[in-house]
C-alpha cells in the first residue's frame, strides 16, 4: 500500500482533510482497476465537465448512475446474459462498476446514452458566499478603537 505524507501540505492549508484519503484511494484503485469500461473526462468550459463511457451493448435499463457524498458511481448490469458459443469474443460483455470522486460543488446535471456512449454532464456551481470577494481595509484598526473606548470608559 502506497502512503503519502502530506504533513508539509497541511501546515499551510485548511479544509483539505479529505485530500490525503483521495490520493491514497486513487493510487490504490489504479493498480487494481480493470480499465473497463474505457472512459474520457472532458473540460467543456470553465464550470462544465463531461464523462464519456464506452458502454457498447448496454441498454438504458442496464445502466445506473448514483451520486452520493461526492462520489459518482456508474454501474452496468447485464440482465440478459446470452449463452452463445463464440469462436472469438473480443467485446467485453460483463457487469461493471466505475466510481468518480467529485470536487466540492460539482453536481451531475444530466446523462445521455447515444450509440453506445454514456455521456454524463457535470456542472460546478460555486455558491456566491464561496466566490472571491474584496475585503475593505479601514484606516483605524479594531484593536485601536477598542483601546480608545476602554480609556473613555475610565473617565480619561
């Protein structure tokens, strides 16, 4: 098991507690992943992404999507497993489960199945309170104002 020491990173960062477990999970799952079904992750524009999975042979009823706690899970379950005799079988015909970790504020906005390609649309919507904002700098500091009010209160 590969473990990464992120202690130096945590010295200057706040709120990235989940990062270490995500990195370790990614390192471990890459070594055990079968690579099926193949997929692409595309940046559509600044706040939109798309995940495309090659799911040839799967019907819409055999596919399911679930988003929970920042993880998107795509499952394919073959309902009608044909007992055919093949000379050669190069097309994968098996059940699968593929998981994608989603960043904060990334939501699944839809999914389409066209010509054996499942395309999942993702949208990053950062709340207004989380967007960058300017902080005004005042001439008199809060500390100086509180000291002055204490002196006034003592009759000085």
